């Protein structure tokens, strides 16, 4: 099991990144919520990882925080939820927000996420209720991730946010409209992606 990777960020093509670890390149899929915490290309990057082996592929999923990976693994235990859906859920809401949805039986919010139908949302609420019973969400997410990227400019943020939304399957017009609706000067990439996604979910 590959549980953590530390190397240089060689490529960043949402939702995939390439980490150069002592000359070996690891392609890792990350939730879009992690994009704002990645460093510049060529700088050191650390990701907690989950390794999936299938008959036709070997896949790595990466997370900035250990608790993100923990929730990802809990989601995989839900009937009908695979890695792609688990990553999509973590792309649209933080562990805190997901735990609040489950504890509040917020079926409506879950079904607004792309790919999550009513039956899947119901299974998530039922099967995750006991699993997150002791989840200390406030304590787990109180610290800011160390790899917050503070160097990228505003235009770069806009381009990367749009690329991230396109990678999720949204049309260019939808992505552009959602970004323009929430963008403010000085807004970071991660916040821009998160607010754009929330805006599109609300309008569906």
C-alpha cells in the first residue's frame, strides 16, 4: 500500500497531478478542493494517498489532509460508491460539510451533486451515519494545510478554476458563467472553485 508521497510537483492537469519522487513520476488523482493547496510546479509537494488495484489498472488518489483520505475510505465502504464518486463528493464539499449533511439528513444537498442520485444519497445517509458518529470534524480541520499556494496570480486562478470545472464535465459556458458570478479580486483558486461549484449546484 502506498500511503504517502513526497516529491516535486511535475505536472498539474486537474484532476490529475504528477509527482516526481526521486526520478519516478506518480500520476495521482486529487479532489478539486485540493487544487488551491498545491505548490508551484517544481516545488515540494506531500500527499496522503490511497492505492487502488483493479484488473485493468492501478490507480492512486491523493489528499492534502489525512482526514480527507479517511473520509474517502469510509465512502468506499458504502454500497454503490466507488473511487470516482468518492473523489467527486470530496471535490464538492469538505469533510466537515459532508458530516453535517449526514447528521442533518440533508438528502437534497447530496442529490444536487453530479452523479449522486436519490437512491445513492439515501444509502450515504443510512450507511455513513454510524461510521461518522465519532467524527470530530471541528478538531480535524482546524489547521490550515501547509501547502497553501500563495504565489499564483489572479488570471492563473481563473484559468485553473475553469479547467477544474471542465474536468468535472461542465460546459465551457457554464464554467465561465459560474466563475464570473462569484469572482472577487484577491480570491484564491480553491475558494473560487468551491464557490463556483456551490453556485452551480444551487441553480440546478
